[in-house]
C-alpha cells in the first residue's frame, strides 16, 4: 500500500479496523468523496470492486472524528494538514 495508488476496501478496512462491508457502505453511500468502482474481470462481479484515494479517505476519517492509523499518516502527502481532535 502506498500513497500514490488508491486503496482497496480490504486495505481501508484493515487500517480502520472495520469490516470490508462497512467500507463498501461508506463508498456506496457517497461518504468518501472521490472513491469509485472499477470493472471486474470476474463474471457476475462487475462493478463490485471499489478504490479509495488516500486524501479523500483521510478527509472522511477526520470529518467523522475517526482515528487515523500511523500507517495512513505515514502515507499521507507531506503537505496534508491533520486536524488535532479535542479531548473532552
């Protein structure tokens, strides 16, 4: 996984510690702006593969106050601005 290639639902699920189906719901619900579906070479699975660009993923995680893994932070572009969450 690197910062230039979009991530798969499985990669995002692993880093966010959620099920791949949850990531699919985020993408299909339009919550991660810039995420998209790609054609599948497997018959019957057309359009089921999703790709999530890193920066829109980081924006989504910050907008919803979700933790960002160290790995995702390392992959972020050097000019990406992380918002520090307030502790109540």
